[in-house]
C-alpha cells in the first residue's frame, strides 16, 4: 500500500520541492547517478530450476549514466531472495517532461536469460541531483538515483 501511495504522489512532488517554476528536459539529467532499488519482481522465464511466474524480493545497487539526449546505460549488482546474486547491464531511453516528471524504458540483460523490458515513471528533484523512480512492469520496484 505504501509503495502504491508513493507512486501516486511522485508526480506531485516536483511541484512542492522548493523548485517551483523550473523547466526540465532530457538535458536536465546528464552524467553518472548512483542507484539503489528494491521491490518485488517476477523472475524472468528461462531461469533453470525456477517455475515460470515465481516472484521474489530483491535489492540492487548500481551506476546509471544519462547522456542528456534521452538514453542511458546501467551497470548493477543485485541480490534476489530466490535467484541469489547477479550482475546485470541495461540500456534504456527516457523522456523528461517540462514539469520534471518523466518515463523510462529499460532493457535488462542477464547472462543466459532473455532480455527483460521494464517501463517506469520518475520525478527529478533537488536541482537534478536526485531522481525518484517507480516501475510497475514486473510487479513493483522503487528506484532512487543520486548524483
């Protein structure tokens, strides 16, 4: 319930973080951002020994690099409750709205598993030093990136 409420208020956060009147674009986010994520995810089909439709809790840390033109790359390590520790790379695209909210689509690549596509929404705060993001593509994931 708390994550659902957080996702509903994320777009409103941009207007009340002390930065009213600002304008954002894809160029607002550029460079390296450390990231931490946690949530519940569906384990992708094709993982040996794990039945399709299985879900798990997970935590993740990584580095996401935004190019300022609508594309990003992520390198991360995560630990799943069932799947254990893994290293992943990902590439994605993002679109920033003038009100500093936006959407992102990311394709995660793990060894031996078909690529996984996730869609998320985000809000840029603290003079673009922080991005708060939530994905509902594969159950629920909350992501915080910080420059």
